[in-house]
C-alpha cells in the first residue's frame, strides 16, 4: 500500500505545482507522453482527469476534452493501465479526478484497488458533498488513498468543519462557477486560507482559473500550491498529438516562477 502521507509531505515540501490533464484527449498514448513530460518539467503532483459525460464542475474547455476523450473510446481501465505503465519507471505522485457516477459504475472497491495498485495517492470527486463522503471514504482509507476535500467561496460557515476533517491537502476553489481561465479571482481567498489555518495545518492548493505562471505564483504565495487545468487542456485541444513540447515548456515555466 502506498504511504500517501509521505507522498503528500514530499509534494508540499516546496510550493507545489499540480497540473491537470484530461486522460484520453486526443488519445491515451498522448496522455502518457504528457504525464511523463510534465514530470520531467517539475510537476509535483499530476492530476489525471477521468472523462465523464456530465462534468458539472467543468467549463467548456474541459467539457469538450471529455467529449473528445470519450469519443476516442477512452475507458477507466485504459487510464489505470496507463498509470500502471508509468509507475513501472516513474515515481511522480499522481491523483485522479472524476465524478461519483464513474466510480459507482466501475465499483468503489475495484476503483480504489486499482488506485492502490498504480500507487495513486488521492482522488478528487467534485460532485460528492462533504456530508455524503463517508461511504467512499471507507474504501479510500482501506486502500491508503486520500479523499481530497474542496472548499469554495460559498463555503464560509463550513470551512472549519471541512478543513478539520480534510486529508492529504485541501483543494481551494479560487472563484465561483466552473473551471476555466480567469483574470479575476475571489477577493476572499486569503480569508478562506486563514479560516483553514485556524482549524488545521493541512496544505492548501488553489485551483480554478489559473492560466499563467504569474497567476500560479500569486496563488502559491497565498497558499501551499497551485493547480492548473484548463490552460493545459486548451494547449492539448489546439495542438493534439503535437502538444507535448508545448505543455512541457508551460509546466517548466510555472515551476521556474514558483521557485523564484
């Protein structure tokens, strides 16, 4: 069983950069190349998005990527098989982001067993309310996988409750709405982080809308890490199978900015 606590300690030993990729867009072979390139470029933790037909937290960029991945025939088994191949020679930390329906259909025990087999350290399930996570939490705990909690600007009166029970790290949603690049972020991010700090010392990573190295550094300065999804997925949409060097250079530039 993976020591997820040790993995998270390693991830957040510096300002963490957590890039996201939609698996299977444009195909699983390209996704594998992207993961390897992002690891080489300095990603601390790579978020593997499992495509779903109704991704309610996602904006059009990732929604369209999910459509392309599903149209290409990408399955959850394909993604776990890819993770297993990567794990043979790379120890880069990986987590999976998906919705509850794909986990339920695949089977919770089977899903978390495959996470354990591929040494996937955590899962994010955006449509699973905090109050209803108990059932999935049981399977995660059994397999040594962290179930990541999320807080948003609307969570004000619940932040301390969610934070006090969080594990791995806390995913801080930067602004209202769905994923996608932004120029403006919620004005109360700092107060959200302060509320978390009053309850726990768990690391916080900010996501939703971060699209360039400067924004990533600004968010990481406030918290412990930055998550970038749509900006990377947009590069893949634009360049397809030729996107690997573009994404690698982007990840490298964010890492350099965080290390300044």
